C-alpha cells in the first residue's frame, strides 16, 4: 500500500474483514452483557422452611411449594451450597437426631425439570426465627404436606 489507487484496492478486503470482526465483537459484547444482566435479574428471593432431615438431603419449602436443593446419592449440588452453613446453630427444630429444619430467606436461581422444582444456585442465605414460618399462612398448607410426605417416604 504505497498510496496508489491499486494499493488501496488491495487493502479494501482486509478493511472489510476488520470492520466485520469489530461489528461481530461489538454484537457479542452487547449480547453477553445483556445475558449477564438477565441472569443477575433471574435470582429470586424465597423464604420458607429449610429442611435437612437426613444426611445430604436438603429442601426449601415456601408458599409455592417444595424446592429440591440437594439429594443424597446425587453428584450435583447447587452453586453456593456452602452459604447455608450449620442451620442447627440458629433457631432450629430437631426431627431426627442431629437433623431437622429452620426458617430462612435465600436469594436463589431456580429451574423446573419434569415437574420438579430445583434450586440451582444460592446467592445469599439468612436464617430467620422459626416463628416467622410458623405464623405464615402461605406455609401452613405446604409445611403440613411436607411433613406428611417426608414421613411416608421415611425421610423424616
């Protein structure tokens, strides 16, 4: 490219390629930025009974139903499971030796698969007084069926 018209014509395809690459990178950046924003907005605040009735079995039951957090014998657990901590150190009811349930609020990501509800990530977790769950009418129906279901399956 010496400043002659033929040099400019030779560089033109290269400029088009650079321009397209820049536009594609800009699009990808905007798309991914929007995707990250959507994921961040997807986290839900859920408050209810957090249950650990037996080793490695965890559920959260709120006014919408029961959300599986972790199941014994499964290789997966939600991102941030360590945020739950030892619930027996707070306001807690023992139901099976060292196992039991508490009341908590958590910011979580959820999904539904084959009609079952799952928590896939835990962004924050705060244990709150059991009285709040005990006195929540939205939890009364869910908690009653939860206790019955766990007793029938031997998980209580």
